[in-house]
C-alpha cells in the first residue's frame, strides 16, 4: 500500500496527511476558516465583475 501524501494546511501551514484528495486543511475548524476565506474572495470577484459590466 502506498504512503499517504503529506500536505500543508492552507490556514496554519502545518504538515498533515489528508483523508481525501480534495481536503486542504488539517482540522474541521481550519476547514471552516478556509471556506469563509474562499467565500469572501468569491464575493470580491463578483463585485468587481458587476462593476466592470456596468461600465
């Protein structure tokens, strides 16, 4: 059986072994923080897109 790849948490930058390939956080608390950060980025991009479309 192959070894699990190590990853760095997107929030705290600690090394960890993820259970799934799409998990980029080390614990559920950091998963929530990361989700909020992504949502904030999406809101900023959407606002910029709306402003660009107005002009």
